[in-house]
C-alpha cells in the first residue's frame, strides 16, 4: 500500500529505500524517501512513521496519554469491559452501526483515521478490505500489529468471514501520522472512516479535505463524533470537556455543526444519533439491552438521547477542471446542434459560428 501514501511535507510520492526488509508480503523494517523533497521516513516493526516535525500541544498530550494507556494494559487476548465504550453492549450499539454504514468492503481500499488497536480495522480486513490504518499512538499501532497476526479483533463484534483467526498483516498498512497533516494519492480509496474527532475545527476540516481528495467519486466516508445529546443539554453539561481530569480533550456536536464542517467537501451527507444513553439498560440481559437501544435509536424524538452522531458522506466535492464538459441534457444538446447546423452550417461543437462578411476589408 506504499504507493497510496504521500509525503507529509510536500505531497510527493514515496520510494522504498534499498535494504528494507519484508515478511509475509509486508515491509517490516527500512525507510522511504520523498521523490520531491528528499525527506526520509523510517519503517520499524511494520509501522511507517509519517509524523510531521511539529505536533500541536494537544496532539502531543493525547499521543502521550494513549501510549501510556496501551503500555500499562498487558497485551494478549481481548477482554471486554463490563461497562463503557469497550463493553459488549457498546460493541453492538456503536461498532455495528459504523460497519453497516460502510457497506460491502470486499476488495475495497479503506483509509482509517484514529485506528487505535484495531477495533474497526480488523473487522474491515476480515470483510475483505485492504486498510491504511493511521493513528498518533505508536503503542496503539504496535498492539494492532499483534492483533493482526492473530487475526482476532479487540472487540466482541463479529463479522461473518473465513478470515477470522488468520494472519491479516498483509491486508493492513500501519502508519503513525497526524490525520490533519496527512496526504495520500488522489481518488485512490473506496471508503474512509474516522471514529474519533480531532481537537479543533481547522484540524477536522483539513481531515475532511484529505478524505474527500482520497476517495473515488463513488467513495463513502463514515465518521463518528460525540453528540451534544438531549441529556447533556437538559443538564447543562459542557460542550467541551476532558474524559478525565488532565485526560483527552473532547467536544460534543449537534448535527447542524457536524454538517456545516463537512459540507464544503461532500455533496451528500446523512447524520443520525446512535448509542442512546438509557437508564438501567446496562444491567439488562445483553440481547434485551441491545434491542431496546436499537429501538430508541430509531425513534424520531427519543434518538436525541444518542451519545454519538454517525455521519455517512458521499459524492466528494472536486475542484473544477478547465475545459471538462459536464453531462448536461442530451435532448437540449441535440436541439442546440440542430439549430447551429440550420443557422450556421456547423454543429454545436464548433468553437465559434462563422462571422458574416461586412463587405469591408478587415
């Protein structure tokens, strides 16, 4: 997948340097160089380091926290939390809607921002996708690399696939990078996903522009952000906060704000709340809790309790290209051609009709 990536500084193509090592169809160690500016990037343990020279203070803070979190928790078989966003209930009401919005992934190229340890990455690869997985946390990417070898996803959400339990290393490219300072080959991906919002409006809009440029005309972007849900509004809870004291910064969005930020880059946008915050549902038997959550998420007023907003964006906006004809109306074009033939003796494709002679020297 190296051919899909570009230099984070100049956007130039990347060339693999001599002496790089490969294993099982993947590059595991070496370096790459930008063909435009000559910048070198290292590749260690199958992870390409494309971080820019300078990160914002908030991104640096988040990267440190994420690395510490993954390093403190021992690697191994995934154990779901009893409650919270890594629980069985949240896997059914969070991961499942994201995956459904992506649609068929067999043979598709997917760009993923904020991959973490592979909660979405591995199910996508199991469904037949080839994924470029991007994250700030090196420790998270290392954990994802280990899960790829086992072929078992760190989630209780399961896909129907014969690839479960098989080595998926060759289907996923791991990249340490900043999503707001990232570049790929234009119109080279079928799908894109980001389940984690960035820290500022400018960063999010740069990410949306990157995704729109990366997607094919038929491509689709699925994004998830924290919802400024009805409970938060009633209780007067803050729009911006941190998960814990000194923890990761997070903002909560309403659909209008989310749409306004993505609208310059996509012509078709659909947004809906998911994962409703409901009392006692976590204590219910899992099938009952999931059924109630899905029912509430489908009802027009009650779904405003959803803790997340799920966006499905299609028809990426392209900058106009000089001289490219649009489709137009076939009937109108044929009538116009007929008129020009009758009036000037030429069809509509002639650049200018012949000018009548004035009888004077020009």
